[in-house]
């Protein structure tokens, strides 16, 4: 009798293992994690970001004033007026960041700004060809439709030069 009592328990264990394998196959299907409510692709961003470097062409013996927001705005407005006339001063420009430069290296300061995407080509042409009578001008370091690429592109050299 004892031998007959052991056999049914073994059969029950086999049936239970068969059930678990069939349910695990059902659970292996990928489950949905959620629904995408809305997706957008920005094909024409509204702004263009520009990184400029104010440089000097002639080494000066007298020390220059550090670059500030008013001076950089005046230099930029002069460049736009020289290139487009009075209508150039109507272009909207937002200054995002301003850094002082190294005067010994001929770098007077750096400016990050944004302009409307439609006006970016005109601003780049005006700034790239401008210099004042004292040998100071703008150098275009980078520009693009995304601020991360413009700002990151200017500082990637320090990652490898450490």
C-alpha cells in the first residue's frame, strides 16, 4: 500500500510542472508599457544660436575694457547697421551668455546669442565681415539650430586637453 500512495504524489508533481511551463509560455509575450499620447518632430526650430568671439587684429599696449553686455550689443548693432542699414538694427537678438577673454591671446571675449532662424544668415554675414576702426572684430566660432550643439561644440576641446 505504501508503494501505491507514493506514485500518485509523483504524478501530481508532474502535472503541476506541466501547468507552470504552459503558463510561463503565456507570460513571455511582450507587454505594453504604455501608450504614446503625442509625438512631435520640430523640422524648423524658431531660433538659431550663434557663438561669437570678439578678437583684436592689432596688439594693443593700452589695456582694453573687459567685454560687457552694452559693448557687445553696440558692436553687434554697428555690424548690422553697416551691412543692412538702419533696418539691420531691427533684428531681434537675445544675449544668452557673456564671457571675458584673454587679452594677451587677442581674444577680448565670447558671446552666445540667439536670433530668429529667418535672420540667421544675415546676422552671420554682417558679423563675419565687420571690424571697427581700432582693429576689433567678430569671429564666428559656431552656430546652429540647437543650443546644446553650439555650446558643447565650443568646449569639447577641454575634454581632451586635460
